[in-house]
């Protein structure tokens, strides 16, 4: 009888171990399928080789949490600098040494002072900075959109000769309140799409009567509207601190015939991301899934170049003497 019980116990333990191993294997397979199916950069790598490397590394994993280092192999291979990978207590983001090397001390100091909308007149020219804006709920989107809109409205009362829109400290977030708050600068029409690696477009971004729309739906409720400012000269400032949605705003503004950009190369994250939550909310992948395209669905590069390069560093503490601001003012003044 004892021998029989011992045999049954061994069978039970063996089946339990097999079940755990099978669960881990299925988890790794599912993660690889998710990345292969959805990543913007999926076609750039040899998935047969990557699958083999990941599974070899994960072969000793006794739990899903143990697969973290193995799955990093796939993230590294994709090279998605916009991605983030969270699993149980671990998190990972690809290092971006090239971008970090371009971040000036002035920009770091600007971030340290805090992200805020700054609106002021520099002589007869209106200046407004649009910072990173993270907003998930509709009430927050409306709040931030009106925050920007009201800041522009105050400057509008001064009848400025031209405008400077500073995106150099805009590291992204939610593009909806940003563009809704700047709606007065855009004429009616379609401006951008997102296009995935298979060429499928989505999220048609447009403006109508100063309202920002996606797929025909107004994205924020603006309370106190002003007359359109579609004919004014607009100087857009960009640089390595301009990333993600900040780059999206720069792209939209670049399509205005009366705009010109100044500064330096953007961060190189001008694309759309999507978040995937799974494994009972214990795993989360944020990955790039689409590029930004114009109204004709022509793709923009992921790193944006300004129309006028300005080599000198930013001077946020002394804006009238900021090199990019001075270049922008010179252009606006020369426009008559």
C-alpha cells in the first residue's frame, strides 16, 4: 500500500512539473507571437533565429517570471527605442545612448525646473511652449486642451506679428490635448494618419472650424474659442527633447504653409505605440506599431529635421537670447 501511494505521489509531482513547464513554454510562445504580429520593426529581424535564442535562454525557467531575461533578447533584436517591457517586478527599456548624448545641460535644467506651459510676448512676437502632457481620462484631455487654448488666447489679444511654438521640452504623452489646444492655427482638412508596417492606415487626424478630430470625432471640448490664426507666421522649435507626441505635433505644424521649424534633430521616436496587457495584468508590452504619415499617407521619418539647424544649445532661462528663438524672430521679422 505504501509503495502504491509513493508511486501515485511521484506521478502527481511529475504531472504538476510538466504542467508548469508547459505553461511557461506557452507563455514564451505567446509573447513572441505578440511581438512578431504587432511590432513596427517585426520584418527587420529573423524570427526563426530569435525564437531559438529566446527558447534556449528560457529552457531553465521554472516560472513565467523567470523568462524575463530570455524575452529581452527579442526586445533587443527589434531595437524599438520607444518600447517598454514590464513583467512581474522587472522592467526594461532599450538604452538610447545616441539620444542621451544630444541632451544638453540647458535642456536638463529646463526639465528640472518642471514642465509647464509658458506663454509670453517677446517684443511683438508671441511665444508659447507646449510641454509633455500625460492625460488618459477625457476630463483631463479637455482640461489640458483648454489650458493650452487659453494661453494662446491671452497672447492673441496682443495682436502679435507672429508666433513661436516651442516643442523642445515636449517628450510626448497624449497628442489630443496638444493639437486640440492649438486648433486655431489649422485650416480645415486632414493632416495625418498612422500607418502600420503592412500599409494599413488608421486614426485620421483632421481639423474642422478650429476643432481637432480623429476619425471624424471631436477630441476635446473647447470652452472659449477665438478667431482662427491661420494666416500668421509660425516658427516651430524642436530638438532632442522633442519626442513621440511632441514630434507628432511638429509634423502637423510642418504642413502649414506659413510655418518653419528651427533647432536640431528630434528624438527619433516619431511613431505610434500601443500597449498590451496580459498574463492577468502581470505583463505589459508598450511597442511601436505604426509610423506617422501626411494627408496623402506619405510616411514621415522617425527622426525629424528642422528647416533651419541651430547648433547652439537652448537657453530656456533667457528666452530673448535663446539661439533658436533669435533665429525664429529674425525669420518672422523678415516676413514683413
